C-alpha cells in the first residue's frame, strides 16, 4: 500500500514497485541488527520443573537480563539448565528479579556462551506466530532475518526489512539510491500493547542504537542537498529521530540508548518517508505511524485507520510476515 500522508490518497502496488517510488539521490536507511536465538527451553537443576527464558540484554560478559516462564516459580539462588549434555548445554544461576518480573542470570562458561546458544537457542518469534511446543523451525531461522542483518543483539526482527532481497537492493543501488545502515537492537517491548489510558503515562522500553560514520555522512549530505531520507521500518525511524534530537548541528556518528516515543503530534526532524508493515492495534507502533501520517498534527490516526480498513477489504496480510506500507 502506498499512502500519501499529505493528501490521504491510497494506492495498491507491488513491493517491486518501490523501484519506481524512489528517485536517484534518495537515502534508504535500514536497521542491520541481527536477531539472536534468544528463546531457551529447559528445566530447574534441582527439580523436573520446566522453564522458558527469553534473553533480553547482556549487561556484562556472561550476565543477562531475561524474561522467564513460569515467573512465580523461579527465584534468586536457583540454577537452570538448557539443552542436553551430548548436544550442548548451558547452566545459569538466577541472581535477582526486578519489579517487572525479569531475572538476571549468570551463565557458567561464558567463553562458550555464544557458540552453545547458536546450537540450542531458538529464534524468538512473536507470540501470534504459533509453532507449537517445538518452537521456531529452521525455515524461521533464515526467514525471520533481514538479508543485510549483521550486528547480533535483537530479540525481534526489524520486519519491514524482510521484504528486501539482494536482487532488489542491487537494483536500487543501480538506480542511484543510496543505501546505508543504522543499528537498533529490538527489545521484547516491541511485542507489548499499551496498557494505559493516557499516552503520556506510557513508559517506552529502552533499546541500544548506533549510527556509524558512513551513515552519518550520507545523512548530512542528503539533508544539505534537500534529498529524502527514507526509513525502512519503525526501528530505523526511531534511531534517526533520536539522533536528530540529540545532535546540536550536523549529524555525527554516535551510539547510546533510546526510549523515544513517537506519537501525535510529532514534528519529524530527519525522516521524510517510511516503509513499514501493518501493526497490532493499541501498540506504540500504531501511534508512530499515526504521527507520521500527519506530521505535526493529530489527524493521522483517522488517516491510518481508514488505510487499515482498506487493507482489510483488500485482504492484505498484517504483522511480521505480512505486507508493507509506504508513507510519503
């Protein structure tokens, strides 16, 4: 779907038509974060009770924050084991639990952590993609990953990028579209709906980002020349708008952590067009695209809801493995 955010006009196109929607000099910004096999199925060391971990973030080598199920039965001081001895296994000690119910664990043999995780961990698909007790398939290992993924750290894919193939990217380069990358490690908070009545009460999850020197140079040149910056996905947009808010002057290479919450009304400082998927209701991502559909105004929600109703009538597919929307 192609949505003109100024007129509200809606077109139905193929993803391959993106070639015709972009012009030489456009800068296409993609999130190159790679999804890690963050889902682990195992048990307590001293009992047969099963546990499931979703790794969230490494605080220091061998120490991780994680979500756990069943949360009430896992307490500090417990030891958990994942995998089998003959095929590779991992053991961790539960150190603490925070107010959100997340646990901090310390893994034995941290020097082999990543190697073993690749063997026994699973790609953490969103909860609405059902794969049964066996979890993600080997097909998901490759499908739930962008072709340009490089930097490991996400627990969810930047799904707007899943539409791209190497052939599509090469055709865009040949046309004169400048491709560059940012990194934002997508956290589990991307799955969560908003649970507050007032937008101002919502607390965004924190995510790590990085903007390299090459991408910073491309953005500086584009803005100086009045060319478009096009974000592939909401994660790229959030990174770019975070950088724009923090930079006093021309964009420079930087890294840090962001809790940016884009919702109407919002004045966009960096991004001129957005390629994204169709999102879950009551999500922060719906708030973001609503803001983008009416920059600086509050009419974007109605415009997006009308577009989504049209998408439903036309039998578009929604969410991670679904269809795309181009807002310009």
